[in-house]
C-alpha cells in the first residue's frame, strides 16, 4: 500500500491521557469500539479510558476488560485508568496494586468526575501510588464549592441566572495536592486545568521542584463562557468554560511548557441527557475527532507552537507522563511506528452526524477548522485513512 504524504505533516501518534469511553455501562453513548474509531480518526494511537464507568473501574476485573477489549478492537491502545477510591466516592482506597499488576497494567489512577477531597485520603493515595510507581490524576474540584454549580462563576453566569462554579474550587485542590505531592515525594497530574490561577500554581510548584504535570483540553483553549448565552447544554462541561482571559493564559502556558500536554476529556452523552434544561444536563463534550484541528487553530496559526511543539504536547509529553516505554511509545527507532499524518491545508466543517462517536454532543458543530488528520498508523498498520477508521 502506498500512502501519498505530499504536503502533509508527519507526527508521532497522539496519546490522550483523558478519554471517557462508556463501556461498561453506557454503551448507548460510546463503546470501546466506537471510541477507538473516533480516537484513530483523531490521530490517536493510545488513549487512557477514565474510570467513571458503570461499574466503576475500581477492580482488576474492569480494568483488564477495558485493556483486552481495546486490543481486540485493535484501532488504538486503550489503557485503563483505575479509580483511586472504591466506587469513586472517595471513602476508601481502591486496590491499586492489584489493578497495576493485572493484564491491563494500570499506570494511572484518577478520581475524575468525583474529586478525592478528603486530604488525608489523598495523602495516603499519593503515598501508595508512589510505592507502586503509578500516577494519580486529580480532577481538582472541591465539591463543597461546586454544590449546584453549572457554569463558571462570573458576570455571564450571574446575568443568565446560572449557579456559579468558582475558580477556587479548582485552584484550592491544585494548591493542596501540589503540597501533598511534595511531602509524599510523589507525582501528581492535574486534569483539565481551566483557570489562569491554576497556571500560576503549577508554575510555582514546578519552580519548587514538585513533581507536578498538567493537561489542558482543546475546548478550554478555544471556548469561553460567552458560549453560555444560548443556554445550549452542549457547552456544559466540568470544569466549566471559563473567561476569555483564562483561555488566553492556558494557551500561553501550553506554549511555555507550564502545561505539559493536551488531553481531550472526550465525554460522550446521549441526546436526552443534553437536550434538557442547562442545569439538569450532564456535563461533558466530545473531543477526540476535533482535538488536532483545534490545536492547529488555537496554537499553530497564532504562532504559539510549531509542529515540533505539536508533537510535544500531543504525543511525547503525555507518553512521558505515564511512562509509556514499550508499544505505547510514539516513535522508537527500529520498531513499527505509531504515526499520524496531518493535512495542514485540509479545511473542514464539523458535523456531529459525520463523527464516529455514537454520541453527537460536540460544541464545535458547524465550525470550520484549518487542518485535519488524514492517516493514523498503529505499529505500522493503518487504523484511519481519509475519514474512515479500520484501515
Ligand atoms: O465534563 C465532564 N464530564 N467532567 C467530568 O469530570 C466527567 C465527565 C463525564 O464523565 O462525562
Ligand atoms: Zn474531570
Ligand atoms: Zn473527565
């Protein structure tokens, strides 16, 4: 087979540290198979499937299933993320060691969607993770500050009568966990950084030599809370879309290396869970198939990142954060490669019904972007080509 890469950009396969596939539990909204197709089309060769499934991925039975099913589908390596606590409720630590030594070899544990807000429990989680050599990825939401909150706390939410989610809900946990990680001599990863204040805290923590890393989503780089004007629940997400000044600070931080990588927080939801009143709708938006295009628009076109930088934030740094060192490593000389080709001239318009995801909750509907993934190879095998997954 001949792949004509004329005029295209060759990048290492992308690694997404934050993907919600809905298997097991909500296969009506996404399966490992449909999510793998979306990932391949988005240029990904590895995704980390978040633990808030049903049942929760707090046991080796679930994490091994996710890994095995991903391998069976064969479009992308689906690495299971284990839950930090049993049932995600944050009361008792899950058996991380058992999950880490299973077939799924869990290397990242998260409380995503349900912050571990008990500092004592978080301290023990960090210490335990440190002894296992695994990573804790913190959703960073102090729930006592977000009770009933549905949108960023600011002038827009106030005018629209939407209950506000303060920046402090995120920043107080980021600050706390940076200190806890320092004292435990452990690593901590901050999920979906969304505020300028989080950027300052991560910068401070790194300057102290604390082992902290952070990710940012494409939607927090591109969108802001002005999108709420329509009350369209497609714009509802946790953490919420912030103000334009936060988005600008996040873009600069990604350019400067304070934020390490892009992660999608791909969160499929059913129509009926998104079409209701804003306050009642589920939070989350699709991300896998649009991520690269948004990074080109927000980071490459304004000159904040060059293509080398894109490889860093989409592939190399996320891989390094989770220590992918065997088949997950983006490019290894002498081995079949994980590669992504991007056509920088291929403008396209997002249509939810043309995406591979089972769900349609993209906030980018009808938006036109400047570049698109054309080809993805997993260990030398085509997994997506000209808009078709499967190769
Ligand atoms: O917007 C979000 N959606 N944030 C989360 O923390 C969870 C996720 C989901 O599972 O839908
Ligand atoms: Zn989250
Ligand atoms: Zn998430």
